[in-house]
């Protein structure tokens, strides 16, 4: 959510005021009024199935939105997006330094960088540009559907096995 504290419709330099949501069929939706109304910006062909176009997470950092699932796509305004491409697959997007990443559900940001959880056990990678990644740590086993969050200086991770972790 790049909306907090934004003094104008465009917000501070490098920020786009609004909310972005993602989902089945590569759906990307935006709200410019705090979630009262939403506009669909992009969707891929899908029957609402758990397919390769499914996006599971979205975060904003360093002037860019990143949406992930089996694939990844980026946007500077939440409306126009790069093509949705599989992560680290032939013909897809290459995440330099994070070659174990495929399905990426655990994604968050601290405003300056993106953080993803990949593999088992979950390794945590950091990137400022959504292309070049550095491994920064490992989380214990979380089961499937790993989620990451960041709030007030603390990172949180949790998953299907009902275990959670936190770290500064």
C-alpha cells in the first residue's frame, strides 16, 4: 500500500498513491480511493483455476510494484504491467541470485526493497530492482502457502503448518 502519508494523488516522488490487488488469471486491480472502488487493469485467460497465471502476492518498493505467483510482473503505476512470465523457467524472467525460486507466494517489502521466501526450508532473498536477488537468511519449515509481511521494523513469516516466525 503506497497510499499512507501521500499528500497528493501521485504521492511523494517515486510513489504512486493507491492499492493493488492480485489473483486468479493474473488479475491485477487498483484502487485510488482507499479500497472503496476497484478497477481491473489486467487479466490473463483463466477459468478461475490454480494455473500458471495465478498471482498470489503483490508488494511495492523503491518506486515499483512486483506481483508474483508462478510468474512475476512489475509496474511503476499499478495499471500498466510488464508481461507476466514464469520465474526462472525457459522463456520466463530470470531472478539473478535466486535461481531456486519458482512459485513465489511469500512476498513483502520494507519500502526500499522486496523480500521473497523460496524453497524448503524457506530461503529469504532481497532485491531493490525485482531482478537481482541476494540470499539473506533462512526460515524454518512452514508447510505450503508461505506468507511474508513487514510492519514497523519486523518481518513476519507464516504458513500452512500454523508455525510463524518473526525477525527484525
